[in-house]
C-alpha cells in the first residue's frame, strides 16, 4: 500500500499545514454567522429560547 493511502481517513493535516482546533472552528463559524445575519438574528433566537424555557417551566409546574 502506498504511503498516501495509509493516511486517508485519519484526519491528519497535510505536512506544513496546522489543523484547526474545535475552538477555532467554532469561533470562525460564529463570526461568519454574525457577519451574515447580524445583531437582530441573535435577539430573535434569544427571545425564542427564553419563551421555550418559560413554556417548559410552566409545563413542569402543572405536572407537580
């Protein structure tokens, strides 16, 4: 088997290139979303999340 074939699927970066950490990838993605969607997007999803939490709390109280 050739040397190149042995490395396939391991996720190893090519020689001379450094891989990206999970933290770096998350930050890069977060910046891309921020630039693409803007501040209003975060306000909207925050309100949706808060509303869902309130609904779940009320549902939990009614079961007790």
